[in-house]
């Protein structure tokens, strides 16, 4: 722990530093590859695996079944729909069976077959049907909510930091978080449910909060930025990222631990359900959001501002002054070395005359 605290102090004072800004092309390439994979995988697979709330269908909940095997449910549903049924064992011992939209007669017959297959009274098989219009309404509300959030966040950040380029960098990081999180769902084949959508929207706030903390430190460091500064603009941004690095790690770990516990309880102890869906989205989003703040948002802002003519001129003056100072030190060191050599030669004793 003491070593970690020492590292934090060294990073804050600038005695030690990780070059996030200088290696931004590497981070941007990695982020771009992750985004590209996250986009291509759903396209190749025909889209994300959407829950029944978005696609519509019939859902059967079997209470206290004689067994928890999934094959009887899949076999029974195969008689009514060509699409394999989605069967999950719930934490209370029940079984959930989801199928495509069926007719009323087909729902009644399948309900009776499920009751017979799992040796339960037909009253213990609850049936609910969900129309696709409900999922469409949820999707539309999600898009509206996302658009309003992004617009308000961009305006407030532009007003607070007095530069729209911070808003651009923050929104790019947010888009990265959303796309990569959705990509993880696509790669793993986990269903996207309304609870997962809530998790997606929640991680936007967390990621933005972490980014704002870094940007606030950047603004503080850049208040006295001029040609007399000891650091270029990119170096000041890099210093701010390093100064908040330990805090970002601590905050992310503290947030991931309870979310991980909820995910474990929801996935392994209570079975598939709302708790697991929202916790999984939060866990992925918090982790990706912490990385995007460090490796995407800050370096991207430095890249956007470093191209401004005034900042570029100021950086050149700082680098030129630094080069002159370094040359003067080298010349002074050479002079001191020559002086020491001359003094050493003068201090050497004269050679004795040889006898004739």
C-alpha cells in the first residue's frame, strides 16, 4: 500500500509519468480496432441477441418442476415454432421458456405439454405474451433518452470548460464505451434486455463523471500555460492524466467490486434475470469507461488542441527555450570539465632534472 501511495505522489508531482499523450496513436489504434470488431460482429451474426421484450413472443414460467432439464421444453416448443426455444433455470428452481409469437391455441397446447413434461399441474405453468410493439416503444424511448443526454452533456461541458473540443473528446469516449459494451454482448451472445439498456444508459453518466474529473485537472494545469511554461500543452494534459490516474483506478475498483458481487449473485445464485442483466452492463461499462477516460478522452483532447496555431506556436517556443537551456547546461558542463583538467595539469609536480 505504501508503494502505491508513493507512486501516486510521484505521479502527482511529475517525478514519474506514463506517456499517455505521446503514445496516443497506439491507444487510438487499439480503440479503433475494438470499435470495428464491436460493429462487425453483430453485422456478421445478423444483429444483437435481443430479449423477448424487443422481439415479442410467448413466455412460460414453470414453478417447482420435477426436473431442471432443458431438453423437454425445447422438444415441446419445437412442434410449434422452428426457432429453438430459449430455456433458462431461475434461481428459485423454476424454469423459464421463451418462444416466438404463437397463436392462442398453440399457447394453450404448449402450456399443457410443458406441464406434462415437468410433472406439474397446469396451474403452475404461467403464460404471458409480449407484443413486438412494446419493444419498439422501449427502443424509441431509449434513443430519445440517449439523444437528450448527449445534447445536454455537450452543452453543459462546453459552457463549463469554455471549449467545445472537450465536449467532442468526451462524447467520442462515450460513444466508444457504448459501442464496445454492446460489442461484448454481441461476441458473448448475451441477450439485450430492457435491464441491460438501463445499464447502458447508467454507464454513460459514470464514464462522463470520470472524464470531467480529468478535464477539470487539465483546465487547472493549463491556467498558466504560456511561452514561459516549462511544459508543452500535451505535457500538461499528460500530467493531468497521471495526477488523476490513481484516483481513477481506485474509483473504478471500488465501483466494480459491488457490481461484480451483484453480477455473481444474479448470474450464479439467483439465475438469469434482471439483476444479472443490469449488473453485466454496468460491469463492462465501468471497466471500459475507465480505460476510455485515460487512453481516449484525454489524449484526444490534447490532439485537438495541439493543432491550434496559437498553441502550436507556444509549444515551439517552449521546446526552443528548453533546447537552449539544455545546450547552455551542456556547454557549462564542458567548460567545468576543461577547467578541472587545466587545474589538474597545473597541480601536477614538475619532472626532476636528470644528473649529468
